[in-house]
């Protein structure tokens, strides 16, 4: 019998973009969030390191009784979701990958841009989706060096972020891309600066709502949706700074932060 508690995690605060959508769709569901901000970024670590770090969090969620775990991180999904599904068959896993398919189907210019981490681009999932759905499309890929760090430092709206994004996005726009995919859950925090740069030249695609919908469907299929109002506060764990996490969640009130926690 599966438990209806959900675990959501990321290498840091990025997965909160997914967490927010899950909370909106499933307002009564008990949800734990884990940000491994101490070890962030994962994007350039070896696949084995990403697996080892993220498995500690998965084990922790399993101990806490989570029946469904959302990997709110493209990088971790690319490195480990297949491994987790095999190793923990009793748990439902939802992962994510850059939204190449919708971007390819919506483009009018036949050109799309994707911003993601190095590990996501090197993952088998990205390569196979691209070959399957974007074979005849020109795909401009760009590794977002430094962006995750800027978001973690709470500087998403800074001029520093603007300048870095401009360096990555301008060449895409020069190639007439009309769809820009945010292939890392940290990047929606950069939306203000992204909109300043992109304006109406391209549509920005980010998949957090689609991931939340997938979570809801899986819970429904397994009769795990909690309908009665849940009085428990949302719980957050971080291996890094609790004040950083708080800053990202200012607008939510019923929250419970566990400081400097790290699972064994
Ligand atoms: N938020 C993660 C993702 O979606 C990546 C961040 C990192 O590099 O650690 O890919």
C-alpha cells in the first residue's frame, strides 16, 4: 500500500518552480521538498556523483514514507531516473527533460533554442527525444554556465544575470529561433531578465506545469490524491542556507523549514 506523501527534490532551489505547480494542482497533498544547495550545481558533476548525491535524498524520502518522488531537476533525471525506477520499484517516480517535443511542434521558423546544463545535454533522454521529434528542426543548444549559481545566490534579477543571459540568448535570436526552452528548473527564476532580452521574438517554454499534471495523473491512477484539507505545513529540507530557501518562498505562509539537514 503506497503512502500519499510526495517528495520533491532538486540540486537546489530550482525545483521549487515545480513544487509551486504541484501545490496549486494538489492543495491538500502532504509534500516534502529537499534542496541540496550545499552540493549545487550538479550540472557539471560526473554521472556517478549525481547518482550518489541524489540517491541519499531518495533514500531519505523513502524512509519518510513518500509514495511518489518528483525529480524536479533535468540533470538528475538524465543521470538517474532509470536507475531509481529499477532500484525502488515500490515508489512512483516522475522525472523531467527539456521540452524539445512541444517546441519542435510549435516552431514556425523551424528553429528552436534550448538552454540547459551540460549533463542534461549529454543524457540519453535528450538525445533520443531530439532524434525522435526534432530531426528536421534546427536546434540551437546552449549550456547555461553560471546561471544556476546566480539563481542560488538570489541574484536572478541582477544585471550580472542579464548580461550572462544576453550572451547565451542573443545568438539564438540571431538564428531566428522562435521557441526557447528552459531545460533547467532554476531558469524560470530568471524570467524577468529573459523577458527583457527576448521580448516578443520567441516563446519561452518551461515544463513545470506539465510535470505537476503528470504527478496528479499518477496519484489519481493510484488513488493517492488527498482530498481532505491537510493542516500540516509544507516541509522543506536543505543541505545549504535556510535563509536562501526562505527568500524563494516568501509568498507562502504555512511552511516548516528544517535547517542544515543532510540525510545519511
Ligand atoms: N535544476 C537542475 C536542472 O533542472 C540543475 C541544476 C544544477 O546544475 O545543479 O537541471
